[in-house]
């Protein structure tokens, strides 16, 4: 039997999860200053285990335009450098044998536009996820609504649509804020 509240709560949780993921992804997109969170999603092969860089090295910010990565083991310098290059983050690591320095270049107009494109792509992925959750919830309701009055099913579908619209508007607000942040010099 259909439990509309369970379906609505599940859809809401999944939509919120999509928003949380978007916020994490947008935090990784830099807007000018060096920040250790730029390397948050970066993983390196540590003795056969895919490990976050933050668990094999110290990541510090000696100044506003530089990240410094100091591995706890010197043999990790090459794998970390390789992972940074493979991640295509838009900067080149400099290895002096002890630490890896990343000079964060000033954002050019072209780079800012690329970052805005990347931001828009992340926002679109989030919207697709939210819409997929809406479709799943509606499919679940249609499947389990045998014997229910049509107007009750329609009310539940309307609630799901309103929830979807709400979360899509949150995505649009995040996108607008991040665009302003990137395009502000």
C-alpha cells in the first residue's frame, strides 16, 4: 500500500542530497584565492589504495596565491604531482623534491568564463538529479496508487512538483551567487 509521506520524504532527502553535492562541488571551483579545499576531491594511489591527498600530506596556504603540499613520505611526491595533473584543475604543480608548490594564476577573462561554464554544468547535473528524483517518486506513486482516488494521487504529484520547483530555485540561487563570485575581479 502507498505511503505518500514516505515517498515525499524520500524524494526530499534525495533532492537535498543533490543540493549538498552541488554545494561541495561549487566550493572546489576557485574564485581567485588559494584554498586547500581546491584539492578536496583529489585522490592519490597510496600503496594500492585510492586515498585523499589530505590523508597523505599537509596542505597549507603560505600566501593568497600559493598552495603548498608537503607529503609525509617523500616517495609520495611523484604520485601526488601526477594526480594533480590528471585532475585537470587548471594549474601546474612545481616539485622541488621536498614539497609541491602550486602557484594559483590570476584568473583571466577566458578562465573566468570557463569556470562559469563549469559552474553551470555542475548546476545542470544537480537539476537533472532533482528531476530524476521527481520522476522516480511519481513512478512510485503511479505504481502503488491502485484503488486510490485520482484527486489524491494528483495532489501528491503536485506536492512533488512544488518540492522539485523549490529545489531547482535553490540551485539557481547557488549558480547566481557563484557566477558573481567568479566574475568579480
